[in-house]
């Protein structure tokens, strides 16, 4: 794997804290240029070993988001095998949230949202 930015590590670490009992009632707040993106970390562990034909509607959406996120990064790696540059770290990942509320001039509710790390200006915990 290539260079990973400090922002990537920091966001992933902060987001991972919501799995800890001390922070389990918190959601992640990502400040972006559009507004505040509030959601829960998308956890796909429940569908890891399920037969795709047995998934309910919500699980099927989870599966699709997980599959296409992973596939896009695999394709990115293939395309850029020999073209890695240190500044790629600026675009080195995403965080996928579920039950998302985007708060800006208007409020938008989304089932899922994938946010690129380079779009995040700040991160916080939201206790609601």
C-alpha cells in the first residue's frame, strides 16, 4: 500500500471510537465545505458471510455499497500500479456513513454517504 495521510489515520481512528462503549451513543460529524455530515459508521460485518440470495432489502443495499466501494478501490490500485505519487495521499480514502443527515443551507437525509477524506475539514462526535 502507498502513502497514507495523517488525515486518513485521524478520521479512521476517531470514527472507530464510536464502536467503543464510552462513545456508543455518539455519531460522527464531518465538517465539509457543504456543511456538517452526521452519521454512523457503516458496519458491513453482519453481511460478510451471508448468501446474497437471502439478503433483505436493507442488507442488499449494504452489500451493494460495500461491494462497489471495495471494487472501486481495487480498480484504482490496478490502474495506478506504476503511477503512485506522494501527493496521492491527499485522495487516499473514503469513509462510508449510514443514517446520514447533511446539515447545510438545507438538510438532506440519506441512507448512505461515502465521503472522500480530502473533503473533510474537521471531525467531531455528535451526541443526540
